[in-house]
């Protein structure tokens, strides 16, 4: 049962990412193109319904890190958010980190 739950969560995540991409399409034509390309790389979110859940696991192990890095780069490039901040210890103290 925990495995099935993990697959359901992954399916919901993929569906949510695809919906977020669809909603962001009108923000910037370049962002639209980049998100569409990323969206097309995602596996079918209904994989858990057709019994091919291993395909998602295999896809994620092969492409997951690269795909999320590409998404992060697109967000940073077109929306100027999500920068990988590298604070020094003095800055961390200032921010209470």
C-alpha cells in the first residue's frame, strides 16, 4: 500500500506541474515555450492507472534531477525567483538562520 500511495502522489505532482505550466503560458512567450518543452518531457500522469508505474520510477531515476534543474533554470531566467542564495555566516546571523 505505501508504494501505491507514493505512485499516486507522483501522479498528482505531475498533473499539478502540467496544470501550473498551462496557467503560466500567458506570462511571457519565451517562458511559454520553455515550459511547453519541459511539460512534454514529463511522463503520462495516469501511469498508475494503466499498471505501468515502473515506467515513472525509471523515468524519474533517469531524468528527474535533470528535469528539475531545467525547471529551476527556467524559473530563475524568466521570473527572477528561486536563486540559489549562498549566504556567508555573517549574513546567516543577520537573517537569523
